[in-house]
């Protein structure tokens, strides 16, 4: 997963942010499925980082409204 800090996300266009949001949601879904199935993830913090990145994007979208 690439770095998803606010500075890099603000440089993206709204369309790029929407695509990134969709990708992050799919990534979160697969990470949760692996976790629920009892599999071990390579990075246990991936769910937390992904959730926070999604929240950052949603916050930026609300700020633009």
C-alpha cells in the first residue's frame, strides 16, 4: 500500500480520489476476509491503515462540498 497521508491525497483530483477510495474499500474487504478466515496477514496493521486512509478521503470530499 502506498503512503496515504493527507498531503499526497490532496494533490489528487476528485476523480482520482474516488478511484482510490474504491480501491481501498476493496483492499479492506479482502483484508477482513483473510482475517475472518483465520489466515495470517503479512502486515497486521493493514486493516487499521486502510480504514484511516478511507476516512481521510471521505473527510476531504466533505470539505469540498
